[in-house]
C-alpha cells in the first residue's frame, strides 16, 4: 500500500517540500490547503485561495529509461482528466481543459536522476475545483459543471489513479497512449508550438507530438507550449 496522503495547511510548494525528502518512497503524496510559491510549466506562478483547489504532489520511482519520462506526464494527465469528468479533455502534453477550451488543471513534473537513471519523478498537480485565476483562459470545475466536490476525497482518489496510470507506462504503454488520444483536444487541431504552426497529427510511443506544417513537413515536438488556433 502507498503511504497515506499528508495534508498541510500552507506551504511554499508541495513539489519543493517533497524534493527535500530525498528518501520518500514511491507513492508519497502531499496536499496543501494553500501554496504561496507554486509554479506551473515555464515557471508560471500558480496560487489560489485556501481550501478552494487541489495543490498536490506525488513521488514516483518508476523503473524506466530516461526517454520514457514524458509518458509519465501523459499518464498523469489521463488520471487527472478521469477524476475531473468525461467532458474534460487534454491539451498536449498535460493541461486539462473545459469543453470551451479554458484550463482547469495543469501538471508539472520534476525529474531527478542518479548515474544516468531515473531516481524519482515528483509529479505536481493543480486542479481548479472552485476558484480560478482571473484569466480568460482559466476556469474551475464548479464553474463549468456546477458539481461540489470534496477536495480531500478527490485528492485521495487522484493519488491512486496517478499510481495506476503511471504503472501502465511500464506494463501497457500502448493502451495508455490510446486512452490519452481518446481524450485529446490537440490531435486534429491546428496548433502553434514555438516556430512550428500546422495540424497536430498524433503522438508517438515516447509521447512526442507530431505536427504537419503548411509546407507539408512533419515536425516531432518533444516539449513546448501549445497554442490552439481557431
């Protein structure tokens, strides 16, 4: 059995707290009522009112080659989307969106290695349950579907779901990719990633995004911030 979910009232960052616990076992999970220094991808600050949202981090210690780490992000995105509900979709690689395209959840993975091998991955998840940043691109689950959710109960289910989905990266990666594709709002859409603009045609076995540009050239995108066009 994984360690129990630990809940703290306030912290700078749940990811940073778990980084300080060098020997924390696989499945260790930390939930904060409020974060004061949480960050998302590309260093974006992520804060919210106390008790309103999920600020959660989980320690993963998978037996995988380094190039498979992006698959853990995809697996976590599937877990988060499943917990949020059927109407929510995934934008590559790991944002969860409302039906109107606004963001309700995000994921930040931090990798630590030892001798060229994965030591651990700290997977941070933020879900807007009942409050969202004052941005036109963000919303909360409650604003979208009107469902009141028990935050702590949802967080416990989410930890279990993350562990189950991430285990599939080792045991059944192809079916995991199919589940990700089935929830994707990116595949088939016109996107811009860095200097590449075109139609997202799919993802491969390592989680990379393929984009067909307007000149007919195919681009393999390993990381980047996707902008949906139209």
